[in-house]
C-alpha cells in the first residue's frame, strides 16, 4: 500500500508541473495621481505592485501570458498622461500589439486619445467625434499610448481598452507556454514569480487529489482489518473438502 501511495503522489506532482500557466489580467487606471496598477487575478503575480501609483510615462512589458486593460473615467493626471507597452519577442507571436476597445466615450472638446507604434508610421487618434474604434493591431514590438485633456475644467471621458500581444489563441483564459517563450523573458524575476505561482497551484491541486485517494485506501484497509470473518469465511470456502 505504501508503494501505491508513493507512485500516486509522484504522478500527481508530475501533472502539476505540466499544468498550464494562467493568463494574467492587469488593469491600469489613469486618474489624477497617475497610473494605478491592479492585478485582477485572485492570486496577484506581483503583490508589491497591487494598487501602487506610478507616474505617467511608465513602461510595461507584455508577455504571451499577459494582457492589460487601460481604464479611465473623467480623470487624467496633469491634463495629459501616457504610458508605453513593450512586447517580448516570441516565435509563437506576431510582431504586433493589439488594442481591443471595450468602452469609449469622449464628451468634451479638446480631449484626444492616441495610439502610436514604435516607428510612428501607424497612428490612431480618437476625439469627441469618435464614438467607437475597431480592434487594431499595431506593427512593431512597442506601442505608445497618450491621453490629452488640455485645460478643460470639466472632463467627460471614459474608456476601456484591452492591450495584448498578437499571439495565436490570445486573449483567452488559459494558454500553454511555448517551448521557447522562457528564453525570451528579459526579467528573471517575472519568470520566477510566474513559475512559483503555477507550482503552488499545481501542488495544492495534486495534494487534494492524493488525500482523497489515501482516505479511500485507509477506509478499505480498516474495513477489512476490522472484519476478520470476511477473510476467514473466504478461506474456509476455498479449502473446504469436496463431499464424496
């Protein structure tokens, strides 16, 4: 019985290592203070970043397993605020950064929202006359985003944009890491944090499954040990001499 339990535990741990990496959803809110980071996952990848305020102009790294949500509602620091996204090159991804608008309202003149790629040859500017925006993929591995409100005393502005690298199957809830993605990570701490989180989730899941199997084995073992009549009856029937 001990050998079976050991084998089962090893199998469960092996499955946990092969588990897919969860998609990270990061929300960046623009307000009067700057840029506010909020990890939307139940287990934040960077707990030290949670609800932290960053200055305008801060750059963010994009990975195949990460997407950002740009959000604002009537507040932008110092009348204008921008940020930048840099995508890590990967063989499974195209050299593009996509923007998918979820909500857009510009109700005040003088407000503009601009997206611009690395070479500055593809630009998208939104003003009060724009009521919506089609999903757009900008070529290159860098995307600039800037909101300008001018000197308006009252601002009627609300938007929500999804920003993610153009990779097959993204965005979706869960994806598998490609074979060479780990070679593309420019920050070792990001890879380490992601692997640690994935390992913890896998071990917890595998542990729960193993505990259930162990409980079942213990119940069966105790049942037969506490009922010797079952074993004795079986032995008597097998050894009982045939009648002549």
